[in-house]
């Protein structure tokens, strides 16, 4: 006899979510490992004593972590996806059918909490990594990456430039009653005036009204658009992130390093770890950066920039250290004359060496060597001894090993953050909000490393066949956790 299934929902069922989340599930392990109760006292200052109750700070921060762990860059999608996953509901402390917070609550709460709250969460995860022996801390690799801002280049508008005092003074004089200004001559019909030409926007002339902190910049292989710059340090022993911070997109790496170093040292000093070595690429090279290393008790391996010239012998000039001067192949001396600040870099100084006009007057190479004024001018960095010291370190056998170690350490971590931890674009506005996003992405990355170190790779264990209601829920679990989200499980075990 042919059977026919008639569906009728049960009015009463007995179900406990914790029974259906396996012991080796990622979020179950994370729930037992990560204690976020510190958020209650630290966020209390953001709330009043009256009114409706807000979202639980712990639930909010867990939802934020879920977004970065699952590579979801939308508050709405975070809430929808969390409601479909039994393991995430268990992690949040919710039951089936219990309504999750509204997605707009997440964005409002993110703006409400200060940067220090997100930094504290990052430090709590970092502490767990250190306590589990994952971080040596003595050697850190530093690098930066451009993260697209949540603003379009086409939306930029021209800045309002205030007139200087001289123009303002002239306008006052023109309007004095004792000396009335001459009437302006009417323009002729043929006088069209200056034509408005399309000028490419720059950071000096234009800004984004929706995100004034975003900056236009580019680098090889990337388009010109509005970016933030993420500065990060990674422990070379474990590839864990020990520091991350948002900077404006056009801020140079070498000017950021003196700001970065004390914070890296502080994060490690909280756990009685002394940072000894810093590995960085040529973008971080400057006299100020090298001095900052010494000031923080660190040694560095930073190659000199490509424009730096350690010797002028290839140009026909030999340096005399005793007299601090150069001598050309014709025997003419170029003594040190003065120190000048670099163009648009008032904190960068250059040493100027110049010959005299009389010495170069009868030189047969005058036309190809001297400038238009009739003398030769050479420019050296005032920090040349520092560059020479650093270059010797980089070119040593150990230095070459350190440069290879840097590229194989920090660059893959940035790739993972951008591709798998929802840091491919900043989904908020402003520098402070961008910093919160980067801190959360780094915390999520370290959490994955931590769980793999503590528990090993996550392997989905087969669920025994059980009949009845429990078997039905096991099938639901396999649908939502096992098969449908196997790609998420594979990603979580890839660290």
C-alpha cells in the first residue's frame, strides 16, 4: 500500500540547544575559552540609569566577532546568518526562536563604544595567545596595507580655501568711505573670463563629505581611490598579530613607525616581554624612524630607500670624511655649506655641498656637470650615518635572512585579514571607526590561531544515527553546520 507523509507541526517539543552542538565545535570551544564579562564594567559609562535596556555588550561584541570570523561585512547579514546557525546561537547565548538584536542596533552600538573597548578586547585575545605559549614577542615584523574606505572618489568636493590676510586687508581698504574704490569696468560680451576646467581631485584641494578622514592614495597594482592605511606588527615565531592601528591613507610608513614602536613595546611589556628586533621594508626607512628604534631599545632591519646614495664615486666624486667635503675628478672641492629641510618634509634635513663658481669656471665638464649658476651642488641626507649603519645590518648574512623572514611572515597575514576576515573594505565612516574594524579583524584572526593551537584542527565528527525528534534535529544540524557550511569549517581549520 502506498504511503503518504502528512506534515503537521508539533505543538510541544523538548529541545536543548547545547545537546546538538558537538564538543569539538569551533564556537563551543570559543565560548568556553573567551570570557567577555570585562565589557560590563568598561561599557557602563556609555549608558544612562533610566530608559529601555540596550543590547547586552557581550552579545554585541560576540556578534561583531562572528562577522569577522565568518567573513561577513554587513550588520544585516551578520544577524541573518547567526539566526540560521545553531552553533552561533549557542555561542551568543540564544535559543531557537529567540529573536536576535536588530541589525541597526549593531551599528549604533559600534559608534557608541570608544576605541579603548575594542582595543581591550584585542588585548584580551592577545593575552590568551601569550598565556598559551604562542607568542615569543622578541622579534616583530611590521607592514602596512591600504584598505578601501566606505566613500567614493567621485563624491569628493572642493575644499573652501580662506583668503589670506593681505587679500582681506586690500578688501577693507577698497571699502573705506574716504577713498572709494573705482567702479569696475563692465565686461565686454566677448570676455568669457576664466574657463572651468576639470581638475583631478587631490587631498589638498578636495575631501569626501561623507568620510573626511579618508584620503586619496595609490600604490603599484591598486587604483587611485579613498583609503585608510592599516599598520600591523606580527610575531615572527607564531604569525600572531601583536599590534594593529588605522592611519590616514596618505600617511607615510616612515612617519608612522615612531608612533607604532612604543605601542608594540607597550603591548608586549604588559606581559613582561621585551621586543628586541623590528623587521620592516624600505618604506619605513628614515632617520627619524631609525632614531625611534634606538629610543625604544630595539634593533632594526630596514633597507634604505631606492633613492638613497651611499657613495658618489660612480658620479666622479669622492668623499673626504676628515674635511666633510667631496672632491671631483678634476680636483675641485665641494665643502659642506648648510643644512636645508626637504620639500614638504620639515622634519627631514639634507646636507648641501657646493663648489665655487671660480673653481668650475674653466672646467671642461662644466656644461654637463655644473648647474645654471655655474657651480656644482650635491645633496646628502643629514642622517647618512644612520642609513649606513642600517644598511650594513641589512646586507649582513643575518640581515638577508631577516628580510626573507619578514616577507614570509607579515604579508600572508595581511592577505588572510583582507580575504578571509572581512577587512577587504571598511564598512564604517571615520578614522576611529576604521580603527575599531581593524582591531576586531585582528582579534578574530588571533582567535583562529589560538583555537588551532589549543585544540588542533577542527574536524567535523560524524553524528550517530538517532531516531525520533533527536534524529530530526541532528539532520538540521548537519544541514546548517556540516554540509552547508563546510567551507566555513575548512577555513577555520586553515590557520
